[in-house]
């Protein structure tokens, strides 16, 4: 059973994040051209902004005794928006592959070491 199948078939309630770009835009003044939050993955400061954002939701989930479903900051990394952000098809693929690789979210955003 896939992770998504397990999520949808679970009787447990989950907490998910919401409004990443809006939150970072208004609360941290993050520089995200065209609301593209994946650019934050390119710098330590950007990753720290993402880490703090995620930490708030992780703390909430822990306090509520719930699991947490994390979205990705890659929704603008696609053929429609990529060229507007200076990315060609291989650049878009690189971002999608990198961020969706097993453990990369934990490594880049959460700072965890993947064993």
C-alpha cells in the first residue's frame, strides 16, 4: 500500500500546513519571485525560513497528538512558471527530482540526517 493510500485510508486525523508562500511573504518578507518558494531552497537563510515555518506546524501536530502532512515548496517548478523564473525543462526537472527524492525534505528543511 502506498503512502498516499495509507493516508487516505487511515482513521487518524492529520495536520497539514497551509499558506506557505503567503505566510513567508507577510511574516518574513521572503524574496520569492512570482511566489515561487522553491527558490528558498538555494540558500541557508531560505532553508531556515522554511524550517521555522515547518517547525510551527510540527509543534502544533505534536501538541495535538497528530501526524503531520507536509506540502512541498515546488508548486511553481513547472513548465508554465519555470520559464518565467528563468528555468528551462532540465532545470525544472532537477528541482522536482531533488525535492521529491527520499529524505531530501528532512535534510534540506528539517536539518535531519538521513541514515
